[in-house]
C-alpha cells in the first residue's frame, strides 16, 4: 500500500528500512524524503514504522523463547488425521 504518493513510498519500503535498522522517524523521513511536498503522509509513515518495529521485536522474542510443547492429546489427534 502506498504511504506517500508524492514520493512513491510504500509500506513495504518502510518495513524494509526498519529491517535494515531504521528506528527513528527522522531516519525514515530522510531516507524517503517524506513530507517535502504535502506532508500528509508523515503520520501514516510513523504508524507503519512503529508497527514494523513491534513486529520485528515480536519475531525476535519468539525466536529466543522456549519451544511450545503441545499436549500429548493434540499430537495424537494430528497423527490419526
């Protein structure tokens, strides 16, 4: 989805910037030259950046946590299906 039509910036581009290490709105604004024309995109871009950071943090948390143990009954049901 386009976040900034003026600069042609999509949510995926912002997500990729977060994956590459951008953690400040200043970084996103400078990287993509947001807000230079009408500035109506800045709030939406910030929301995408914040959600991307939360998703990345959640992924790191899941990768570092203990594996989830399924109950024995659930394993039996999967095998018989």
